[in-house]
């Protein structure tokens, strides 16, 4: 039996239209989140509403705030939950890592 793959958009990332949500999408396998792309603040809220928990695997495309604004909440949700501490996998292009560290550390 083959898997059913879908893409769920949690927001479109338009900073001038907050009601459209911040950039975030999830690749689903058989209806379950498999890999989430970016972590916008409103997108994280939409993700949590859809799945009942925070992402467990995340790919970050770039460090614009509408793509990483949910990182602080994602950290708090995963770090202070003993079941998920150290279990969230973050994928990022290597050149992006220092910029992510700088931006995320500042808040």
C-alpha cells in the first residue's frame, strides 16, 4: 500500500496581511505531519490547532522573521515537555545556522 502525501499551508507569509498567517507549511504522510517548512508565529498557532502539538521535524528556508517568528514558542513547547525535550529535529542550510543563532538568541 502506498502512502498518501499532501501539503497543508498554515499561512502565506505576507507581512502586510497578517490575517493570511505567517509562512509555514507541512508535508503530511497519511494525514500526519511528516516535515514542516518554516516556523512563522501565526503558522505555528495554525499547526498546533490542526495537529494538537508542535512540529517534530522542521526545515528552515531562511531567517526572515515571518519564517522564524514561532521559534521561541516552539522551543518553550518542546524544552519544557520532558517527552519532547531534545526530540525536535531542525534542518537548515549550513550557511543559515549562524544567522538563525543570532536572530533567535536576540529574542
